[in-house]
C-alpha cells in the first residue's frame, strides 16, 4: 500500500507564509503597543493566497515525486543491466579459462611429444658421434703409424745426409789444409811481400798528392775487393795526414780498381790492410 504523500511548502510556499506573517503582525501590532503612543500605519501591498497557489505547489511536489520514481526506476534498470553485464563477463571469463586450459593441455601434449622426439634425436646423434669418434680414432692410429714410418724413413735419410755432409766437410777441411799449406809455402817464398808491393805501387801511381801532404806521411787504408780485384769499398785507419790527404788516398784506391791479381791465387783476400807510405 502506497503511503500518503507528505505536503511540503517548497520555496513558493515559504515566501507566501512569510508575507502572511508580516501582515498579521502589522494588523495586531497596535494592541501590543503602549496606549499613549500613536502608530502610523503605512499602506502595504497584500498578497492574496488562495487555493490555486497551494494546488500549484502540490502539483510541483507530485512532479518531483514522479521524477524521483523515474530516477529510481532508471537506477534499477541500470543495476539490472550491470548485473547482466557482470554475468556475461563471468561467463566469458569462464569460457576463456576453459579455452586456456584446453590450450595448455594441448601445448603440454605437444611439448611432451617434442621432448620425446628431441630425446630420440639426441640418442641418434650420440650414436652417430660415437661411430665418428671410433672411425676418427682408427684413422688417427693409422695416420700415426704412417707418420712414424715416415719419420723413421726421414731419420734414415737425415743420417745418410749427415754422413755425406760430414764426409764433404772432411774433404773441404783437407782441401783447406792443403790450401793453407800452399799459402804458407807461398808466404815463405816471399810471394805475399811481392803482392803487397804490387798493391802499394798501383795505389802510388794513382795518388794525386795534395798540397797539405807533409813528409813522413803514413796511413793504413782498409780495402774491400771481390774476386777479379774490383774494389767495393775503402776506408782510412790510422793516418797522420789531414782530411784532404785521407780523401786523396781513398780516391787513389778507387782509381786503382781492379787491383792486380796476387802471384798465387791462394793469397787472395777480400779484406786488405795496406800501409800507404808515399815516396818522398
């Protein structure tokens, strides 16, 4: 059963009630005043409150209640829609969980199969690697045996070559001993002194005496020659002459190239130390 609506004044009702209270106070105010005072009553515009005003206020209240009821109904509909949407979301979440569980089960099965295949492949590769290692070990042993035989053959060849080289060194030594004996014989015969004199005479003929040369000049000139007597270098060692004298002696040696051959081929030396003492 619907409760009886309460009557409320609203903003317009309170305004009318206030004006009525003011009129009442003005009407009865003289009875509250002292008799000896005279109160002048000013004209006041009175507001007539009739039943139409109250009816308008009641209509306004009814409209407000109706709007409140409509708002409540709207809220109920929205709440109902929210509950339905929540149910749909729960159903979708449940379906998604079921789908994810199915996918997880399928993925686990696929992973199990993949692990089994990987284990089988690992075993196959291990067996293949073991076979390759066995083959490689057999090949290594064969190669090691072949290498050992090759080293033994090479050692035998090296020993033979060492024997030949030793025999050659011994032959060369005997030849050098014979050459040294011949050189000693040539020196004893005075051929070395003869060769030295030939070199000094050749240099003396090609020497242009500088103005700074003084009597008693004595210089050692180091000469490098190659077979055939061609001079490839000359330097001055101990010398009591100045720079002009030194350069003149080096120029004389270079102009003397090729140097005369020794009387005995065994006397040939690549590096010569010639004592140059010019004739006064």
